[in-house]
């Protein structure tokens, strides 16, 4: 075979290889374009379905809110909404309750004031959790963006639009302001998002903040445990859900040391805590400091509320048969508030909650306090 023939064969082979590569590239390109087109059409369809679902849920939820407000009798005091908002900004009257609005739609997540007659006024602030006491409030919020990020913001109680300071946070879970408005305690998930998985896939952090200063005061992991029991030798305890007493030094907090969560009692000044012997989590102390409510996990991993009379050390289960995964708020010294998912409302997109009210006396039954809202915080 001549060199000329060999060169021709090699050229032909090269041309065929190039053509084959080109065909494969075109085929792959066509497949990619088809996948992109299909994906775009699917996303458009899915987005439309989500929007339709939200529109339906918004209409249904708003009707429930309207029916609830219409069913309420006249308030014991004049409705504060009849007065214009002062130039200093919106504020709460004693007995009113700040909540997070949970009607699906554009206003989902906005703060609201629940007035004495059951109506609500929406505010220009969006939060995941909120709490307020005396002069100060705290808002735990998710920021807009592709990557999830969160911010803790403190604001003035006499002007709910006036910020004091803010800082970056992990995924927020619980929030409390001490009764005199001096301290805050914020619980966030560093990893995970469920207390059921504490110690496995979930890690929590509690930051205790002196609100009027420009520094974080301390973290709950700095507590010294006043006990010789072996279980407290765990070098990586988890804490969450602090509640403050009226003197602001005394606290109760959830501690987890590798087995079951338990209620701990301690002081801020000494940063010392000790076990109470009560297995449970998310304690909440009544305004008069005489009663503690917390949740106990049952065999099926649900939560039931229990109440402890701190003067007699007696305990009984409250009359709520549904699972309450919340840190309750006190409406007064005899009545608690807490949020539950609406039946069928535990959705990924804009989940729905209702706030329920329950007297702590044995035999009492829960009553609906406010539909489509959660995170109640009572102005005192």
C-alpha cells in the first residue's frame, strides 16, 4: 500500500470519528435541551400548583379568621384598633398578645397584635418566633435569599417598629424576654431541626443576651452543674428553652445529657444549674413564679403538657390530648397559650397553626384562642 493510500484511509477514519463525535454532541445537546425544557415546564406547573394551593388555603384560612372574629362577643375594654396609631409607632396595651400571623399568602409570617376582642392588626415586621416583656421584644427571622440565613433582632415595646440591635443566628426555635425586659434567651438549631433527634443529628445553642448592652452576655453551655451524678459528666450537653423568674436571676432550662431531656433549675448570676428530677423539656414559669408547665415525651414520641405546683411539688397532666411541641406562654397565672398545627396544615410551604388556651386546673379543656397564628407573647 502506498503512502498516499494510507494517508487517505487515515483521513477518512479521522473524518468519520469527527462526524461521530459531532453526532454524539448534538444528541447530548438535544437531550440536555429537552431535559431543560421539561424541567422548566415542570417547575412552571409545580409553581402554578403551589400558587393555586396557597390561594385556596388563603381563602379558607381568612374565612376561618373572619368567622372567629365575628363569633366573639364585645371585649371587656374598648378595642384599641379604634384609636389611631401614634407617631411613635404601634405598641401593645396590657392584656393584648403579640403573635405571628399564619394565614397563607403574602402576609404570612408578619407580626400581629391580637386585641382583646379577638381581632388582629398586622405590623410591618416578619418573624418566625417572637417574645416581648416590659420594654423589649425579640424577633427571630429568616432572611430572603437562596441560602437560608437567620437574624435575631431586638425592638422597643413602646414602638414595635424601632430596632435596638440585631445579629446573625442559626435556625431559631425558642425565644424569651425576662419579665423586667433586661435579658433575652434565644434557642437555635446549629444542626438538625427537631428535638426528637437531640444528641444524634441535632445540636442546639442557647444565647443569653443583656439587651441594652452591645454584647452577648453568655451561652448556656457555660453553666456549671451542681450535682455529683455520673450522667452530668457528659462533656457535650445540649440546652434549650430557658424561662425566667420575676427576679430575672432564677431560671429553668431544658438540659440533655445523653439520655432524656430534663428540667434544670439555676441562677444567672452564678451560672449554676441543678437537676429538678422532672423528665421533660421547654419549661415555662407562671408570672407569679408559683407554677411550672413543661412537656413530657410519650412512648409514641408525642408531647403532653404537665404542670407542677412549685409550692407543693405536686404534678398533674393537663387536659390537652393532642401533641404540643411548643414552649407555652402564660396568659395569666392560671391560663396558658400554645400553638398547634391545624389539622392538615402541617405543610412544607407556609404551614398553618392555631393558638389554643387552657386553664391549668385539672379537668379543664382547651379553647381556641386565635386561628392561624403562633408564637403568642402577652403584654403585661
